[in-house]
């Protein structure tokens, strides 16, 4: 069940009805049950994995907390990491690492059980596994570090793991932030409800109008880049950059909006990333919940920037490499991560922006354009499922063009999208509109609503981040 | 009262926006969408304009012509010549029993044909056909085939409120059939069969393709079989006569490219289908092994015939239809 489906539009009012029909103290139970229903909407079998992940983390974290010695705590933490990452590796990376290899193929040919395993792991990546795994791992590490007291009630912990608005594509929440909000949340005020609908409206616009239409336009380019002319390749690369942003940001806004309806405030995941003047700034603004996860649980434990140059380089490359791998089992994702890592190292070594320095217009222009170009270049690697697709972008030019007269009408919502991004650059749509007059607000709503109705795409696009 | 008024006024505002959107959409946006994505309805309506007792359902088989064909008449044209009566035809690429059924369900009572002739394409019972790249677009057609406000049709298509499967789900279904569905021969699965063919000197890509597209065993739980069963029931409920045409396959070439087992499997499937539908009181014209290999002008797909082949099929069908 995706957010942009009729099923979800029916599901949400039902959950709200159930939630608010119950006394405040019991409301979370309806949320827990409906979160499982939501997840089962993809595949009932995946529930087993989610339950496994929840159960192991619940018990292990309590064991960590109760352990008297640091050694015991470490052993339990190791169990937790092996258990969580084991499942993740098995389902997400098995085919990439082992299943596709010649020796395993030979083994699978002789034994049907292995063949079935290969099939399961090739086609059965459970939706959202990377998101909930990272959420539970952060919980276990925080318990180990003594920053979090573990939950004693299994069902309450289960709701923290599978709260449906953010279950399948984040934001990856921290226990101290999300958990207390899930129980005894006050009834949302009328202002909050309005805010929620504003976020959802803009989220649906981003997803259904911008991301899906851009995705439809560029799909043929990424099948055979060599057939296309230079103009199409450049435009195609740019469009993917905006597609992935609109897709993921759109999803996040809907998730945040839906959570608001239950009195829960999820963290921001994007803050105008394409307005960044450096790659460092870009990562402070893009997929914030993931980048802060990597910062807190990988980069800083490796020494961060308070260590020797060599160790710092290692920490950066490893963090970005893992971040690439997190996105999927493909070398192109690893190369994408490494590309960002190397660019980051060069930028921070030779061209860092000193803290507090005010950039001149010229500096801003140069820095913004180089950062934007680098990010967009990286997206070609990200979108190319296989390395040869990326290589074809540099091959001799073809004659096909992405441009088609039928896309002309799309310029209307696209112009609206860019105008909105400029307007909402310093303040998210909900905050921006809350300061405006009723007339301005309702004009915005009407225009976005009209665009969703008129320009939504009918293609085969799904939320990009659901596959991670 | 104040909050209620607040909500009602704004809801009315949104309704007004929706109404304006509907007018714009219906007038300027929808026609091109309907043309590119909801073309099936227009095609069926156009094909049913002519008054006829016969409706022939086919896929690309009907109008596939060999480059050196001296006669470029489709099977339905030849059929008309043979029985000297008008025959309406519904044909488009990748169409199959599931789509035939949905089209029949859409035909109004007063236009429902007295006699339905329908291709029973063996290949369409396999996963490769049912889960082809064109399936989603065919299914999406039916969203637009509804007398609802155009905006709603558009919205339902965008939110995939139809029999939608993601590309990964389609691929998974094909892989599952090839790797795990049991065959009643020494080669337990399609994959094993292809692997063993690979070990031989006879190996060719065409041979592998043949196995992948015909190497399945039709049983009573086959989804396509259920589609045709529903068609039989529908025809009966309208008191229409249903004739199923088991299309010719290039069995001679299969013997050469693979081995005797593939034609034997096709034989087994053909026999199963013929008996199954005969038991249901349907006339089945079994042509699956009636054409020599020279009548097939493409390596793949196999159900494209030259003029001679099309004539054989048309004559066989005509023999079962009343002449004027």
C-alpha cells in the first residue's frame, strides 16, 4: 500500500477513526495493529521479518541494559548487530555478493533448496528493510552507550519500530525523539491538522506530478543512453536529480503530514539541498535522518575530524562507501558513494568554507554551480542500474531526443515546482503558508490541487526509496 | 457553528476547483490521454459499428503478413470471404483471454455477438505472455473505459486502481515458472531443460526461447484457463455460440531446435485444452499441428503465418460457421 494509492486514501481515515474512537491511553494499540496491516499490504510474509527484527532488538537491548560488565554489554551489542545486519545482508545483498556468483549458481543448479534461496533473495527484498534496520540498530547502540533506557513493554517497542507513516522510507527516527510521542500524544490542534494537510498536499504534488512525470520522461534514456543526443543526456541527468528529490521529499512530507494527524512530529529529512554551496552542506540538507545516522554511528566512532589525516580520510571514504551500499546492492551505488566521498575530501581539504564566513556573490555562484554539477553528475551513477549504462552517457552521441511536444503542458507544474522551491527555501511550505493571508493560502491549495488533478502521471513509477 | 462554516466554505471551494478542473480536463487534457492510454474502448466501439453476427477475437496473428506475401488479407478478411458475411474483429498485440473476457463484459447486451470466435493461443497460457511488458498498459485501458468524470479515471489510473503489477512482480512470476513449476518430463523445469539444451551441440537461442515460451504444463489452476472458463460462462449467459481456435504452432521447427519433447508437451497441453472446453460444451478447432514449418515466416513469435497459413486457419474456422 503506497501513499499515492486509493487503498491508502481509504486506509488513513479508517485508522484515524479507530485511533480517535479509543480513549487516549489505548490509542497507540490501534496504531500498532494498523501499522502491521499497512505493512502486510505489501506482502504478509514480510511481517515475519519485521517481527523478528522487533523481537530480537527488544530482548537484546534489555539484556544490554541489564548486563553488569562492559564485556557482557559488548557481547550483546555484537549479537544485536549481527542479527540486524545479518538479516539485511541476507535479504538485500545476498544476491549481489553470493547469489549471482558462478559457484553459487552451480550449487543452485544441483540443489533446488539453494535455487529457491537464490530466487527469494533475488526478488524478495522486503520493503523498508534498510530503514527499520537502521532505526533498531541506532536504538541498540544508544542503549549500549547508556543514552537510552530500553522499553519494557514489547508492544510499545513494536510501535516504535513499525509506526506506519515512516516505516517503509523513513525518516529514520531515534528512539528518544519518536517513542515518547507515540503514547499519550495530545489531540492535534486545528493548526496542526491544517499543517498536516498542507504538507500532504505539497507531498502529493511533488510525487504524483513532478517525480512521476520526470521519471516517465527519462525512463527510455536510462535504458539506452547511447541512442540519445547530448541535449537529452544533460536534461535527462538533471531531470533525474529533480525526480529523486521530488519523489523522496514528497514521500517525506506526506509521512510527516500523516504523522501529525496522530499527534506525532517526525524529523525533517530535507532542507533545500540543491541550494547548497558545498557538498558538506548538501549532506546537511539531504536525507538528513540517514546522514546523521552515518555521522553518529560510523563517522564519529571512527574518529571523525578529530583524528589524524589518514584516519579521517579512511573514515570519510568508509562512511560514504557504506552510504552508497545502503542504497542498494549494485556497484553503481558504491561508486556513487565513493564519488561523493572523494569529492568531499578534496573540497574539505582544499576549498573548505571557514565557519561564519560570509560568501561573496561570486563565491556563492562558483560554489553553488560546482556543487550542483557534482551532485547531478553523481545522480547519473545512482540511476544507472549497471555500470555500462553510466559509461554509455560518455559514448558517442545518438540522434534520439527526449523532447516531445506532449510534454509542453508539463511546463506549467514544473514552473510551479521551481517557484515553490525558491519560495519555500528558507521555510517549509507549512510554515511559509501559515504566515500568509487566507486568500494566498487557498490560492496555493487550489493551484496544487488543480495540478495534481490535471497533471498526475499514469506511468509505472513507484517511490524510489521503497526499494532501499 | 464557526468551525463548521469554516470547513463547509472551504470544502465548497475545493469542489469548485475540482469542477473547474473537470471542465479543463475533459476538454483539453483527457482526449489525448484517452487516445494514448484508453484506446481499447475506441477500437472496440469502432469495430462493433458494423452489424454482424460474428465477432472474432485475435492478437497480432490476425494481421501479421510475411514480407513476400502475395495476398495481404488478414485471417478475418479471409474468413469474411469464405462465409460471405461480415465479421467484426478485435485484435491487438499481446491481447489474451483475460483481456478478451473484460472486453466481452463491456459489450452492451444489444451488441453482444451471436457467435464468438476466439483464438486459443497456447503461448498465452504461459507466464511469459501473461506477464509481458504490455500487460499493465492493457489493464490500464479498462480504467478509462468507464462513464465516470474524466478526472476520476485519470486519478484511478495514476493511483494504479486496476490489475497492476510492478515490473519486478511480473519478472518474478516469469522466473518462478521457469525455475520451479514442474514439467511432466525428464526435464523437471524450464530452467533445467534450457541448461541441458545448452550442453548439446544443437543449442541455439531460438531453441531456448521456444522452451521458455512453451515449456509449461497447463493444469486446472492456470489463470488463463480460468479466464476462458469465465468467457464460456459469459457466452452461455448471453446464449452466444463460442468457438475456440487452438492456433497452429511451429512444431516441426521445435523438433529441430529442441527435441521431440517440446512438441509432445504442446500436444499434451493442446489435448488438455481441447478436452476441457469440449466437456464444457464449446466447439474447439484444434489446429495446433496443422501447418508445415514453411507457413511460419518468423522465428518468433510463432503465431504469425504467411498467406497460406492464414488461409488454412480461416478455412478451418469458416467450416464451422454457417454460410449465408
